[in-house]
C-alpha cells in the first residue's frame, strides 16, 4: 500500500477546523496560542454554533485572534474583554459569547473586569492563556510570572520580596505569582473552572474536552462563568526552543499551576 | 488486533518547523527537513513513512494546523 | 401627543431611553447624575420593554459593555459625570476607532480631578475635541432644558446610527438636577434581531455560514490601511459638519452684540438678553445645540448681518470661546466670560461682562 493509497478523502482522520480562516497564525513557532485556537475552532465546529458565536479578542499576542476564527469577533481594549462579553451576553442571551485572553490582559490590567464578570455569574465562556510572561510587548513580567523567573522587567528573576543583603530584605518587590484561576473559582458566579495545557496530545485532548464543556455549559445554562485556563509557553520570551520550552513548562509551570478541574457544576473539586 | 497504516500531509509552506509534532510522534515518523520553505523554516516531513500509524498526535499538537492525517485499517 | 410630567433632567433622559426602545444601559453611579441609573432600576425596564440595565464595576467596564452591545447593533447607552467620563475615554476612543454607535450622557461637574459636584461646563474640550487618544470627534448635543434631555435621546441614537459614532449628550449638574415639565414621547418598540440584521450588516450578530465574518476593531497594523481609515473618519466628520449643525437664535435679527452660550449658560444669557433689551441694547443669543458640529456658519452669518461682537458665556475658564474665535476669524471682537468652581453666573453679571468686554464705552 502506497502513501497515495492512504491519502484519500475517505481515510481522513484529522485536519484543521473549517472554522479557522486561511490566514497563517502570526504566532512564533511552537506557540500554544495556535494549538488553543485550533481546539476552540474544533469545538465550535462540532457544536455547530458558528452562526451564533461572537468572540472577544484581547490585547496581547492574541490581539488579532479575530483574523483566524471564521466567526464574528470584537476586539477589546486591554483587559476589558469580560466587560465586552457581559455587554454582549446581556443583550444577546441566546448567542454564544467567549473571551480569549492572556495573563496580562486577564490577571493584571483586567483584574476588575475578570473578577466582576465572574462574580456576576455572566453566562459566558472565558479562555485564559497563561504563559507567565508578556509576549507581545517583549517578555516583561506578568502577574503569573513564577518566582525567580527572568523577564525583561525582572532581569535578575522575580522576587516577591527583596532578598537579604544591603539591609532591605523582606521589603515588597515584584510580588507573588497570581493564581487567578483558583481565586475566581471561589466566587459563587463561576460554574466550571479548570486548568489545562496543550503541550502534548493527551493534554490537548483533555483541554479540548474542557473547552467543549465550557461552551456546552453556556449553551445549556442560564448563568455562571465557564473558565478554562491553558498553561502555555512563550518560546521567544522564555528564550528556548519550542520543544525545550514545553519541557520547561512541565517542570516549572505545572508544579505551581497544577492541571485539572478546580470547580465543576458550581462545586469546588475536593483535592 | 487490528493494525493501522497512516500518512500525513504537511502544508510545508505554512510549517514553522517548531518540531513539536516530531517530539510527540509515538513512532518516530516525523523529522524536520534539511531544506527550508519560503519563510526559511526547516519544515516537518514524514522521514519514515512506513512507521506511521495515523494516530494524529502530530495534528493534535501542531500549533499551526498544518498537518492533515489519513489512516487505513489493514 | 405624549405624556406631560414634572421630572428631573436625569430622570427625563432615563425615561426617554426606555421609551425610545433602548436595548441596554450600562452605568456606574456618580454625582450629579446617579438618578439616571436609580430611575432606570426603579422602573424595571426589563419588564417594561426588555431593556437591560446593569450597574457595572466601574466606568471603564460600563463603556466597554456599551462598545460591545453597540458593535452588535443594539441601541445602548451610558451616563456619567466628568471624572467618570475621563475614565470612559479609553472606551470612547475605541468606539470612535471601531465606528460603534452609542449614546452617552455627560452631566458635567467642576474639575480638574475630583473637583466639585456643582455644575460646570469645563469639559467642552473633552467632549468636543476628542477626549481620548487619536484623531476623532463625537457628536455633541447640548440640552438646555429637561425637555431637551428627553428629546436628545432619540436624536442622539438617530445620529449615532446614521454615522456609526458616539453621540454625547453634554449637560451639567444644573440641567441634570433641575425639575421642569417635560412632554415624554410615546413608547417605541425595541428592534428585533431581524431588523438589526437587516439594518446593520456591519454588526457582529453571528455571521451567516458562507458569508465573510465581521470584525469590530480599532486596530490595523498596516499603515496604509490605517491612514485610509483615519481619512475615512475625517470625511465622516466633515459630513456631520455639513449636515447636522443645530442651533437656536434668540433676538438675533437686529442684534449688534451676541452672546454665544449653550446649556445652563444659555438659560442665563437669555435673561441677560431681556435685561439688555429693556436698556435699549440690541443684544441677542446664539445657542449652539450641537457643539460638534459647531455652528460656525451661523456666527459668520451674524457678522455678515451686522453683529459687531460676541461674548462666549461658559461655566469654564474659556473653552468654547476657541471655536467662537475660529468662526469669527478676527473680523469682530470675541471674548469669553465665565464663572467656575461650581459658581453659576447671574444674568446681571453676564450683561455687565458684555457691556465691559464687548460693547465698551
């Protein structure tokens, strides 16, 4: 059997979702944004809700997410995506509304919008891509940057407090990495809160199932934010090869940002 | 036990050569080409096509959606 | 014939919004305009018409909710007062860039900063000259009565959707808080999804399969496209200047000297005109109803007809006067008079200023 015999439409088992446009992603090689875009598009295609979907793009690397999804989209100001989603969902309760945001957008400048959309229990889906760094602006510290992690604005590593020496030890410095996902899970307005990743096939499958649940909950429900964090990479700003970055993610990000469901059907998952 | 034979088609011009597919192929089918595409990337290709089982792991992890996977049951 | 009621300016605006068939109000309380959201909440508009009223976590969130709903073709509005409107400028600039129709009410109070809760007209620049970042304008309507607070809701939405831009209803603490009789319009139905889709093909309502998906954004990294977009916006603003100027002339037929005043200052200057006339002085009042577009030609026509001087009367240190001077272009005298800090000028001192600064000995 030759390769030509296999490559036939009837033997197709996997291809890029039709809900992605032909425009090539501008993301760096190996970036988890692309993978996350792909599985969101697959979920929307499988659910058949593309004619009812309005996405909200953030400011950050994924600012032009609207170019890649073949669904209607709005571009938000930095951090305001949950406010846009609220504004939309309240006047279009039957449409499928989702935000796509990075860590700086969702957990720094947009913290108020994030917490209050979650606390109001807006019936929306929020996708949160956490790579622990500001990608678009060139690798500065994010609220989710790990302690010790070197970034453009923490060139000697993030320090929550100043270290011993020179008599300043213990004084606040860069603060602590923020587990915003655990934080919003505490709010009564969140329904489904989960942390996933996309660095290997097994976790891509799980992440896709979680995203599907996050959309199904919205479609079948009346209230409650469905929140999916994707722990992702930033090869360029972590200054690593893509495969090495994924290994670093597993070894360093996941111990602090453990994968799994945090809240299901409005109930915190017992650990 | 049924066995499968697979094949992948890489959109080489859109491949960025990140190598995540190769790292995640369970049977070592994929390598990065010595040649480069129009953007200068060493694109992914089936270096050992006979080994492909059509599991679609490569397609699943490809950040740019450039891999299409086919599979037949033998 | 509509319903006659005694209402506050802020309440009249809120009631008019419900009756216009407004789909949503997203706001945040701030003195002196909190009656807008309080009245709306009390009226239960969700039950009356299906109108959504939401108290947001901040002015920033509120204006961004407005952006999203407006970008999906819904009639949506917000309201605030000066420091709150400063916070909203981020969203208003995005609204301008992305060409989103919406209405916002700015019940101006004194500044800068937290300033005072008393009436002021010191946010003319912010409202009329852009306010946020970039080259843009908003349509600015200046009500001088409770009746106009109500009437300008419908006018504001019509202009906002006609030109796909924000329309500001710029009043002040006096107009927002005063009670007057108002004739309220008849209840209109809210637009259906089908009507929105038919009338506003640009709106993000969910794209039909096989058609181009729609994107509402103010971003384009392609400089050529961004220049073209900016030129398009400017062309639109020229159209607004060409077609939408509104003003009122009071005793201007034979006026040698004319007050230029809007909103609560126009009410005071109207009395000053009466005082001047009893003294035999030929004084009139030009009241801009649209501040952008500014009634430049009306001023030039008055000069052509023999007006020899203008006094811009504003509750500010001199903002609208710049547009008056641009219109006058040095042909006759144009000066500013205004009280600030929450003090409202008296008709007598306004007339006195006209005599001293314009008419002379």
